């Protein structure tokens, strides 16, 4: 039997802070804090972070729950609001709007999936807009929210929720968490990297101060520059600009003007789209665009002209390229966050991809030799995650019916076969992608298919086995139940105020 003390990783070095670095440090310190493993995080106060990723997906709740974080405390510490989904305006045609919810449409009323009954009813002129059959959509439109109850058979359980929070405050919150569990923060800039001459593994980093930091495992959270994974190990980058050509953004916060609802908004613009993310104390805004179709000055003017309140900072310009490293795990280095890849924030996937990288690392946590089989499996899982997110983001673009040059070109670009197959299967027979791994499940695909005016040519034959009056009654019953349930929910801001009081007056436990 081999000596575990010689094989076990004892020194972990994280390069870079921000959301990616401190999420990684928090998870590793939680999992390894009692094992004698040293975790050090190197960051420089002089190096800024991107810091605009403020909207999350429901999976963030699993991450926080794993760490034992109380949600009421999280909301208070990060100025968070609730998120039930994302509203898309003008993405099909100008004037269109729909919500991609964190929940399902309808409920089972027969052997076929609910959307087949809706498609048949719509063909007969007997169905309302698809979103009327979704509780989280109706709640979001009414600016309402309640915690889902515990009954899994209840219509009220048919949704989840996420948060809209200040990402920089979330990083500070997790830094306190990680440091309290043994993570050591080192202030400094990495100026050189020393690798093993035999296997190419990273052995040490030298800081600007001259201090040397040795390690067994290195986590690259250095952002777009990929200090370790790319600059040192030259891993290579898969460029997806042909699929997702937006390459710049301006971001700016503003004062609150419109009601603070439990949803993020994405509004299509002439050469990209604009986000609106409401927090408790401000609105986060940004304009994502492709510089081949609009000048920088016109892009920032468009953003500033469409703010709902007074700007409270100068607009910040960001430059990026969509794609991912050819390997996110290379030798004894793992890239997490922007150092591993970037997909535009259309569906709030940036923090979720960080989380996926962390959870896969914990599941495959290596020994010192970093077995190739572990790295291969990690890369396979992350490739699959990135590929499926890419396809889902592209779906929003290729289904548009707008007439500006940018949007025409997006319709006509080459599609990955994996996306074309999904679209054709839905268009022909109403089939929706289902798989065990991957972020976006059938309800998400349905939201975009139908929200952007793609309807199937036919429906499941089993729909016709139910009498027409029973089908109609079932749709009416579901809509009435949703109306009743949404009507009895709390106002979103009243819910947040209740939580503030709960955190201030008790242990902050949300459940």
C-alpha cells in the first residue's frame, strides 16, 4: 500500500481573487479544512476584477447550502434581490417579450408533455400566451415572490429561484468565510513561474516582492489573461467568435427608477443586447455588442440613453473573446472562471460555470501526480458543460426575426450540428432536449423556442386521445390555479424587508 502522506496534495495555490478565486477557496477550505492541507490565495489589490456578473442561476443555492451559508445573511450582505427568471424583450421581433423562468410551464394533464396540449389548443385558438401557464412567470410579472413550499406534488413547488447580488460583495463574503477556515491570502503579483523540467508541472511562483510560493496543485483564477493555464502552460484556446461574435461591453450602475422585480431583463439592441439587473440599492446595466456592427461611442451612448435612473459611476468598457481553453485541467493546473473560458452573460452562466468547475474538482480531487485519467474526465465534463451552454446561448440569436445587419447575420451563420439537431427536432415534432448532464433542461429550451416564435409543425398524437373539452378544462384549471397562487404571494420588496428583519433579529436561517 502506498504512503498516503507522500501522495496527498498538501499545498494548494490559487492565483487570483474575485468571485472565481474566493468561491474556489471557500469550497476547498470547507472540504479540506481539517485535513492539514494548506490553501493560499494570491491576489493584488492593484489588479481589478471584471466584477459585473451580478445575476445567478438556482444552482448557486446548492453551492451556498454546501458551505452552510444562511441565505438571509447572504442577501443582507450582498444587497441581493430574488430572481425567478430572465425577461427577454425584442429578441424575436421588436415588441416581443417573454420570460425564461426557473420552473416549468403547466403540469401533467395526460400522457404527453404539457406543451403538446398547449400547441394543439393554440392551433385551435383556445390557448393563451404560453407564459400564462407558468407560476414563476406570472409571479415575476406581478413583482411577487414566496419561498416554494415543501410539497413536491404542489403546483406551488413548480419553480426555483436564484439571486441578483453585488458580485464584489459576494467575493468579500466568501473571503471572510475561507480565511476563517484556514485559507491564507497573500498580497502580491506573480512575476515568474517555475516548472518541473521532466513533467512540466508547475512547482513554484515568484512574487514581485521576491517571495517564492511552492505548491502541489495550482488553480488559475487570474481572469482573461490566464496567467498559468495559458501564459505559462500554453494550453491553447478554442475561439467561438464565429458562433457568438459579441466581443465588447460597457457596464454602468444607475439609481433605481422602475420597480425592482424578481427577474433580470435582456433587451435586444441593434448590434447586441442590454442587461438590467436590479439590486436592493442600485440597478446594474450593461450593453453587450459586436464592434463590427456598431462604434464604441454609439454603443455607450445607446446604453446611457436607455438607463432608468441617474448613473452613479462612469461606464466601464470590457473586451472579451468567446470560447474556452482547449484543456481546463492541464498538468497540475486547473483554470476556473474567466481563465478557463468566457461565454457572454446572456443567461447568467458565468458564476454557474465557476461552480461547475469547483464541483468537478472536488469530485475528482487528485493526488500529487495528477493522474491523466482524472484530468481527462474533468476536461470531458467541462467541455460538455461549455458546449451545451454555447448552444443554448446561440439559440436566442439564430431564432431572431429582426432586420438589422447584425441580426440577419446571426440567423444566417453556421450552426453547430448539436444545435441544428435540437431546433429541427422541435420544429418537426415538438421534441425538446433532455440529458443527464448540462445546465439547461427542457423547460428552458421551451421558453426560448416558443418565446421567439418557433412552434412545432405537429403535436404528440396522444393529445388527441383526450376529449377536447377535457383538454380545455385542464388548461383553464391550471391558469386559474396560477392566477390564484401568484395573487396570494408577497410583494417582492416586502419579502426582502422581512428577510432583512429576520437576519437582524435571529440567526439568519432562511428556511
